[in-house]
C-alpha cells in the first residue's frame, strides 16, 4: 500500500502518465499547491514550506524511480515539478499574470536546463531528480520577480 501511495504522489495522481507533455501536465498540481502556500501570511514561513516541499520530493522521487524501474528520472515522475513550483511565486501576488508567467518560466527552465542546471541532474537518486527542478524554480523566481516589477506592478 505504501508503494502505491508513493507512486500516486510521484506521478501527480496520474497526471505524469499523460501521453502529451507529462512534465507540464503534472506541474499543474503545483498551481493549487502554490495558491495554498501563498496564502500563508509570512514570507519566511512560505520559504520554509517551499524548502520542506522540495526536501519531501527527494525521497518520494527516489522511491518511485526504484519502484517503477524505468531508468533514471522517468518522465512520469512529476513530484519534482509540482512540489517546486510554489518557489516561483515567493514574494509576489498570486495574480493570473504572475501565475501564468511563473508556470511558463518554470517549464522553460526545466525543459531547456540552461547551465548549470543541466549538470546538476547528473547527481544520483532523488537529489538528482529534484535539484534541477529546484534550480529551475529559483531561476524562474528571479525572472518572474523582474517581470513583475517591470510590467505587472
């Protein structure tokens, strides 16, 4: 039963099994999760929750990778994407444009993996699965902050 629950969480309750862009479809779970995190009134506590979500993703993804036996970082594992998405909204209002830009930026940086993000995924196990998404989220946060202050304020 434990394995089944872990696989459900890791695959985004089946969203990661999508035949069309599973990483992007699976990341959709991050939007309501981010909404919940952004409702926390303290930025420090929001950051703490984002760190906790990222750390929780490591054993979830590592176990699912072993359980599924589909090689390193199979595309159906999307917990790394949706559990790091809230990071891209830290310190920003949760408005439609900010949500859209953050989601798109996170996906762009996760898919293209600009240096040094690409090198980070060479790490083994759950850390290797999650760290590139964490770095992509940090980069997306920086760009999302810049866009907000230049255009959306």
